[in-house]
């Protein structure tokens, strides 16, 4: 499955939020993983949370991690089983 994301959340110094996005995809609330004022595109944390809730079944944690890292790394395709 390929999912396009509208933007990539980053720290104010430009680092991609790979671990926080992974935690959100595993069910953590966005407010638990990052503060809105400390990142660019804070609305994307809510987007990932909505995506996680709307998925019929979330893949196991290893695949979720690969998905989060791949998407945030700018890779155009990711396979989720």
C-alpha cells in the first residue's frame, strides 16, 4: 500500500520526526509525542493519528517503523502486508 502524505513534520532544526510518527501510528496521542510549537507542520501529527485510526488493521510494529521511516525519508513506495 502506498500512502501519500501532504507534508513531513520536522523539528525546528530540520530533523524528520520518525520516532514520534511511528509512535502515533502505533496508537499514541500526538500531544504525547511532540509539542506543536517545537515542530513544523504540527497539523501532520493529527493527520497521522487520523490515518492510524482509519486503518482497518495496523501492521505489526516492525512494518509500521519501516513505513514511518520510509515515508519520512522521502521514499516513494512502501509495502505494507
